[in-house]
């Protein structure tokens, strides 16, 4: 869904005042300095880098800010959720750890940068030999696949790849909200269908939430008056299904 190559990811439990802008600057500098670097976290999965250092490691924590290289996520095929579900915490964690391993196996790398680190720490960081051993020996990587994103059938949240996605570009047509919501919900019979609305006017939020109430896999996106073709671009990238 993101268009930028560098994406800053903030966990929902983060106090924004606790995030130092200098850390983001240092993390972005690390992506520029280390061409294999795909993912930078503030802490490792098993603990912090600490002492103002940058340290390459097997995996980073999901519970702290991260900076990612978008193209690397796409190259690996995103995170495999075939054995997971949003309600299964341990399985979700396993999916994340396996994804970090997949980055290394594709010739990429993962690192943690202490929250007090600066650019000098980036320049000193080196990849340990044991992690370099995870890189493909012949320099080639398996082609990514999105088939594994289909998800577990017993997950109550529905499949990660639905049969289809229905998207609507909306701009200040209050009189149509209720009717459109009713039409979208009538497609619930199409198992796991994604229903997506791009609210390009950033208006009628309450009305859309009410109109879509009860629907499964609903996405209400607020965009700043980007008009039709950019709205379609955004929602087409958000959609997981082949048919939109």
C-alpha cells in the first residue's frame, strides 16, 4: 500500500513523545550505507543492541519502531501467514521470526539500532560471519510467491486472499453512503471478499462506519483529494485478491 521505498513503522503502543527523530535519521542512514539492509529495528527480538550501537541480528522486535526497505519486503514475498491468524499471538510471532530468516536467506540483512545511536554507529557496524552463512551460497534466491498468503481456513478472520475485492472511490456524496454500504454488504456471500472505500474527501466517516457495520474484511481509507486514478492505484495495491 505504501509507495515510498523507505517506510517507518510505529507500533500501536508507542508513546510518540518517546520516539527520537534522530533515531529515524540514523535508521535511514543505515539503509543507505548498507545495501543489503532490509529492516532496521530499535530492539532485537531477544534484546536490545544497547550502548548506542548498531548490531546485525537474526530478527528484531515487533513491539518497537522499525524502518523497512519496501522493495526488500516485496522481493521476499511479504510475511508468510499460512499457519497464522490475527488471534494467535505465538503463531503470529513465529511468522515474523520466519520472515526475518527469509530476508537473510535472500541475501538481505536485519539490524537493530539503539535509540541513542548516531551515524557513526552505522559506519562501524559489520555483519558477523555466522549471519553471512545464512546468505544463499550461489548468489541466487528463490522467486517470491504470494500463494502462502492464503491463510488458515480455520482462522475466524477469513482468508488473507479473498475471492475478490470491491473498491469504491468516494467524494462528498452523503446521499449515496447508505445505499452503497447496503450494496457492498450484499456481497458478503462472496466468501472473504474485501470491501474497500477510498474516502477522498475525508468526510462522512461516521456515516461510512455505520453503513459498513457488520461486514467482514472492510477497509475505509481516508485520502487527501487525490482523485480517481490515484485512488484506484492505492486500493488496487491494498487488495489481496487477483480480481478487483
